[in-house]
């Protein structure tokens, strides 16, 4: 079962946030999150300064076994402590990141219709417009 920590030092919460865009290049990954209640979109940025991060986008129904432990009432950005995508992938012999598990962090961004899992070595930046409003380094 997934174990997470809700990231609370972000600019807004909402039980109906949507993931509207996901962009990856060798330098960064950026996930756009829209909060209809506040009519506001922010960006969640993962820098790839020390190598690319990994992303997985799934329909929220494909993660339904986790909804007893986490849901949007606790926020939309979570740090995964155990039981997430990294642990699932680590069951495969060919998953080389498992041998460096101490340097990777896993995050889960919940959207009403889609969820994104992220492996990263970097801190997370929350961007509102052109301004960085939070840096998450858990």
C-alpha cells in the first residue's frame, strides 16, 4: 500500500484540480495543474540538472487501490515514501534506478482525471505565472 506525505506549502488546494499539460525535455519536466475553484493554473517544475527524471501519467482509475490512503482532500501534491511506482518498478531486474534508490525522490500529482508520478533527484519548484512561489525539498 502506498505511503505518502502531503506537500502543504503550495499556493492553493482544491479537490478538483486537473492536470492540463505535461512537458519533458532533457533539462526539465513541467506539469501544468489547473484549479477551477480559484481559476488559476500553476506549473510544477522538476529540473534535470543531475540527469533526466522519469514521468508516468495514468488515469486516476488506474491507481484506485491507493485512494483509501490518499485523496485530493489532503492536497494534490504528495511525496511518496513507499509503495509507489518506484517500488513497483524495482521488482523488475532491468530497472537500474533501484540500485540508486537513495538519490531519487518520488512525487505523485493527483488530478481529477489524470495523475502523474515523477522520479527525480532534484527539488520541486512551484511556478505561478513567471514567479517561483515554492521550492519543495523533502
